C-alpha cells in the first residue's frame, strides 16, 4: 500500500515539475514574441527612400516633362503672337513690326552651314564627301577681300541698271568664285534680264554673288566652295571672238557696285 502511495507521489511530483518547466518556457518565449510584434508595428507600411536633394545635387527632370514644357511654351508663344496681330491697340504696332521683320528676314544658311561643319564636320548623310569639292575655309567668313572672277574689261557698268556689270573676256575663259560660300541657286536667270545659265553663291559673310550668261556650269546646288573655285565658262560671242559674262554682288536686298570692291584692270 505504501509503495503505491509513493509511486503516486512521484508521478505527481514529476507532473508538477513538468508544469513548472512549461510555464517558465512560456514566460521566456512570450516577451520575445511581443518584442518582435512591437518592432513590426513600429515599421512603416511603405518604404521611403532617403532624400538625396542635398545642396549642389542635380535634380533629374524626366525627358517627357521637359518635352511637354517646350510644347506648352510653343503653344503659348503662338497664341500670344496670334492675339498680338488681332489687337488694334496702337502700342502693339512696334511689336507687330518686329515680328514681321523677324519672319521676313532671310536666314543666312551658308553661314549656319559653315559654322556647323567647323564644329561637327560635314553631315555625311546629307552631303556626300566629294574630293573635288573645296572645303570651306573657317577664316573666310571674316575675309573682306573679293577675288577677280575672270580677267577682262567692263563692257557695261553698274550705272546701266544698278544691279550688275557685263565683263568681256577671252574665248572660253573660266569664271572663278570671288569669295567662299555655298551655292544657293543654279539654273535660269532670276535677275530680271536675259542672263541664261546663272549661278548664285551665298557667301559666309552674308553677301551674295551672281554669275550669269554662263556657257557651262561647273558647280552643283549646295556645294561649298572657296575663292578661286571654278564656277563655269563664259558664253562666247563668235562674231567678236570674245567671251562675256554677267556679274553682280548683293548685300541683303542692296546691290553693290562690283567695280568698287574688285579691280578688273
């Protein structure tokens, strides 16, 4: 009987020890879980990247936003210009004249093309490289001296029509460029006279040279040429056994007397 009682006591004691051990284990585990839960509650539900807009840091502007800004600015300028020309306020007349002069002024394509080639080289996709074509001289745009287009004598002076002159030369004489520039026109006469084949060269300083009455043209449209480059051949007067060609200089809309800047003697 006593043995059974002792056996029961031992079982109860073991059971009590096991319960105490489980309780202590729970006491150690629950605070750890609570701490983890509290840390998770303190963390934000979203991630905020650290700010990099320190002093001197560059702010990246998306390309799409920049394009949209330029588009809106262009629309605003267009609307302002339209409103300006619809306005009858006397104070707006000065602005109207400025806008008209800006849009009517001819762009100096030759000077722009020369600057582009000096900075970036010849655009291969647009103008093929031709070894026979003279490259533009970077210093030519500041050179103010005109070369002689062809040796000869003036048969019709500038006072005849206030535009250009006629020059008599030898048979089959070559006409050369008086200044570096870009060929802007090749074809029929546009000077209002009977000049036949005509070549117009837009110089890098903004002036123009017109070579008319040509028997043969040796340049192409948009060619870049230097002073002395062959433009073509003079037309031939079989009876007089002489050659003749027309030459004119322009600065904007004003004609220049070639005899004042070029010596043909």
